[in-house]
C-alpha cells in the first residue's frame, strides 16, 4: 500500500511538472502575440472577468480571441495545479500517517 501511495505522489509531481511546461509554452505563444500587438492589461483584468469585458476587450477588439485564450489558459493552469497540489498534500498526509 505504501508503495502505491508513494508512486501516486511521484506521478502527480511529474504530472504537475509536465502541465507547468505545457501551459507555459502555450501561454508564451499567446503572450508573444499580445505583446507584439501592444495589448496592455493587469492581473486584475485576468482575475475579474467583468473588468476584462468592460475595459480590455472593447479597447482591443481585434485581439479578443487571443486575450480570452490567454486568460482562459491562466485560469485552467491555476485550477489544475491547485487540484494536483491538494492531491499531493492529501496523499502525503496519508503516507506520513501510514508509516
């Protein structure tokens, strides 16, 4: 049982690393297009959809698809990373209590 739990934690750590690289490459491509188009927005726009819709999308309508893709990928990467970290923490707690 210990070996299975330990393997699951190691697998989740590698999954977290893989997802980090995958989302980073994806985000950098989109980010490069946004920078080249001189799209400027803050983190408050990323985490507040209403503010993004009100201030940024009308200002850069030709880049709407890339802006939405960028913000969506950031949200997905944070959500997936949080779930994996919680799973690693739970499995780590189970392993520490198992021994």
